[in-house]
C-alpha cells in the first residue's frame, strides 16, 4: 500500500501528525522542480 502526502494542503499536515510508521517502512521524498533546475546548472 502506498500513501501520498501533499504538504501544500494544511489539512493533510493534520492527518500526517496521526500517521504511524512501522519498522521496515520505506519513505520516499520526491525532489522538487527547483532541485532539478539547480542540478542542471
């Protein structure tokens, strides 16, 4: 199962506070467009 957290919406941050992680859970943080631009420069 996969979850996507959109931190632009403040209500999603409230839900994230109750989100529980378990051992061996994998967290993926996608890069932002500015990061890709910075790498290209």
